[in-house]
């Protein structure tokens, strides 16, 4: 791990770090910095051992929080309750990444795989610290971060709990989207189905159904571009117990109620004293940019 800088706030230290994750034969599809992970490590005052959370941000085009800063204020609030947080930049915001905008391409698969590798390497980083209680480790992911967490839930059993925010719907659920068949026909049904069959191993439903014994909290938005409440309920049905779900009257960015519930869930799961409600209420709302025209 390389420390690029550090900031201290009321005894809490925010480290700007870099660490290296393994890359596979798909690395060339992801870019020259696929395995170089930029992150913030937010360390509470004291000696620990601390419960810990790994946060992964959304990938919403046009958002100034499409990076590791999305959850930074939340992580600082949690640090006052003695929680360490690791906030990762997604593969797609690494320097040198060039998006392949063609539909159903191999880069999309490579990004998903590399992101989960980067997260698991982050868990290794936390596990190597004497001031972390690895029995109290959680994952929080929003949108693309939730998709990564859905895969992770069935793979890495070091996590005690997962909060998956507005992302990660299984393939069978997405088939019920109002846009699904339109998109399938646009690409060509035969081509679309062949790609799906070849990459069936990447269906999140195969993983969230094996998240146990970890607890999973699904947070959904009522105002989504491609998703209905019925799809949310189908997703919930696929997840192993213990689990809970809530649909918020909100856009894809979710809202303050979701933030409050998420922090309460983490406090319950990781057994730490819940933060001051005023501090939680004072967290800034995530701004919802307009959906790109080509996504409508």
C-alpha cells in the first residue's frame, strides 16, 4: 500500500492510498491501470480493533460523485462511532480507461471481474491490519457498486453483511423490465441470447442466492429508469436469508431515509454505537443527474 497523502479531522485520519490488485488475461480490455486501485482509508481515533466497511460508489454519468468521494462524508460520521472505512474508485474511473460503448461487449465482463478482484484485495488490506476486527466487516455498494457486491456476496465469506443499493438485479429479473425485449430486438435476438448464454456464469442471481450466512439489505428507488417495484421484489426473493428490503420514494440516487436506514443496519450488524442522529441527518444528499439521452 502506498500513502499519497493524509488529512486529519478531529482525530480521524483520511488516507489517500494506492494498492495493487492482481489482473488476469482480460486486463488489456480494462486499461493500463486495471490493478492500481485508488482509495480513501478512513481511520478512527484510538487503537481498535475496529469494525470495518468497504464502500463502492455508483457509476452514474454526469455525477460529480462518480468516484470514491460518494460515501466519504458517511465514512467520517461512522469513524466517530469507531468504524474504519475503505472507499474504492471503480475500475471505470481509473486513469487511462476508455469505455467500449458497443452493446454487450467483453469489456463490460472484464470490468465486472476486475472490480471484484480489486474489492477482495481491499479486504486483504484490511485483514492485514491489527486494528481491524475482520469478524465485523461489511460491504456497501451503490448501482454498479451494488452489482459488484451482488457477485461478492456469494464468493467472499469474510463479509458479515452487505448493503446493495439500487443495483445488481439478476438476469431472470431483468427479463421482466419494460425495456428488455426492446433492447434485445435492437441488438438482434440471436446475438443477444448467445452472449447471455456464454456469460451465464455472470448472473448475479447465482451469487446472491448463496450470500448466507451474511445478512443482505437491498435498498431500492421507486423512480428508476428501467426497473419496476415488481422486479425489486423478484430480486429480493432470489437472495438468501437473512435479508431485508426497502423501496424508497426516490430516484436512483436514493435519499436521506435510505442513508439513515443503511447506517442503522450497519450499526446493528457490526455491533457499534449508532452515530448521533443529527450528524446522520446532516449528511449531504446525493444529486441525481438526468439520465443520458441514449439511455432513455
